[in-house]
C-alpha cells in the first residue's frame, strides 16, 4: 500500500519538492559553512520524495541540540508552520488523512533536522 501512496505522492508534487531540496543542498555545499545545512536539505529531500513507509528517529546529543536551535530560529519555524497548515488542510477529508500525516512528519523534521535519521 505504501508503494502506491508513494507513487501518488511523487506524481502530485513530491518529485518537484524533493528536487528543490536537492538543489538547495547542492547550493549550500558550495560553501564550507553551508555543508551541515546542505546535509539537512538532503534529509528533507529523501523524506519528501517518498515519505510513506519511512520513519524518523531523533537523537544526536548536545551538538545537534544547539544546531537545531539555530535552524529553528532561521528556517525551521516557518517551514514547520507551512507543513503543519498544509497537513491540517489535507486532514479535513478522510481520503486526505494519510497525506496530512506525512506532512506532519515533514513538519517535525523541518523543526529539528540535526540528529535525525530517516529509515
């Protein structure tokens, strides 16, 4: 079932969004300071491409916590808010609930990407 849902996800916007995250990650890797941020963009690209069946585990310790605070202030809060609002919109209908739940997963990852593992 998750394969079918991932195919629909990719067709209706997952591929474009994932390519955008990949482009952002590549551009951030052009600078030494941007490499840690670029790695987080590639995490978002992986989850955005096919989120059904993937899980996110969080950990990482103090360095990840400090990096997540900086990420939250400059990028995470607006991204998480937009994913959350989209997820709420999708959850209005019964058919949209699976998509809404994936958007909530993306919202949480966009808040705290450092120290997160996707598998």
